[in-house]
C-alpha cells in the first residue's frame, strides 16, 4: 500500500490550475472559487503565485505536473466514487469535504478540502493518489478519530416515532441530528434512542456512493449518517432497516472503523448494481 503522489492547493492555486487546464470545476462536495474579474487580473495573479506553486511542486518548467493533471481530471469527472462531509461544530455550516474516486491500476484518487472562512466554500485542497488501498480505508482516513458509542445497538419501529428523516444532500439536513419526537410507545428502546439522539453532538457527518454511466447520468445511494456524542460517549451510525413485518426500523449503532468501513463497502456494492 502506498501514496503515489500528494499535493496541496490553496483556493487561489486551485483556481489557477483548473483554468489553465480548462477544467470547469471539481465534483461536489469539493468547491472552487474564482480569483480575478478580468483576464488581465487573472494573469497578474497567476504570475505572482507562480513561485509559490513551483515551490509546492504543482508546477515544473511552467507546466502543471502530469500526475496532478490526471488526478484533477479524475476528480472533475469520476465514474465511481464516494463523497463525505463532516461538520466539526454542529450548528455551523463549516465542514470538511472529501471525494474518493476509483480509477485504473487499482488506484484511488482522493481530494480532501478543509473548511474556509466562508462556510459555503472549502479551503485548502489536499489531493492524493493511493495504490492498492481499499477505497473504504481511504475514506476512513479522512474522518476524525472517535471511540464507538457506549450504548446500543438500538432499533425502534417507525410506528413508535414521529417526524421524518431527511436524507438529501443539503447541508442544512445535517443539522437535524438523530432527534425524533416521542410517539405513543414508551418502551425503553425508544427512550434510549431519544436520549442518544438529543445528547450534545461534538461532530456529525454523512457519506454516500455515486456512479456515472456512459451517458453521463448520475446515480447516488442513500446517505450514511453518523454523529459523535460528547465524551464519555462516542460515535454512532444511523440506520434504516425493514423489520419482519416490512415496517421500517430506525437504528443507532455504536460505530468503530470496521463497522463504518463495512457500511461504505456496502454502499459501493449497492451503487455498482444500480
């Protein structure tokens, strides 16, 4: 297992490189921003930033290095990939963004973007090319460490709960946590489910798998959501399963790296077969 290449691009360098390569943008959730309102302004910015880009290994002999070109093209038009977002401060839109793409040669191209001062835009982008590393392991490496939650696993039927679960890609949905209102059932599982969901969260995030077909159409799995409760508690995955009667069962599962990796692998298998 090895990392074949690693580059770091602040937003201004990313904009310069993408425009030079005529790449319109990278795949969400990775974000880009434009610097310079005119061609002359952009040229001046590029000239001023060139020494720093050379020092960072992005440019050699006035050309973007070929391995970085290939990696950015992969991140702009992936065909099978997993994306991730996690929020270090629940209640704030500032987030870490990641994109891990299967590519030829048993390689994974990874883009990880740190938060910036603008919650709608990412900051420093780190691009890595991994070889002979399972994609779930690459994604796991982008998440903050946390121990598994101390309670559960817990599964409660839909009929015991009120409210709906939001599973779209809007960052506002991430602020809704695992909280649900009490239904008619008063059993201990529902009470524990609510206690965990309403507890203060230290972090929360979501992961999904995607693919693009030969016609450019995209498909996406349901989102895998997780959250970290403050210590001494830990990390939980949210799950939805079908019970023996067909009724949905909502679950909170104490989550270690192995469980999350298995769930990511399951998402990949789902999207391959979609």
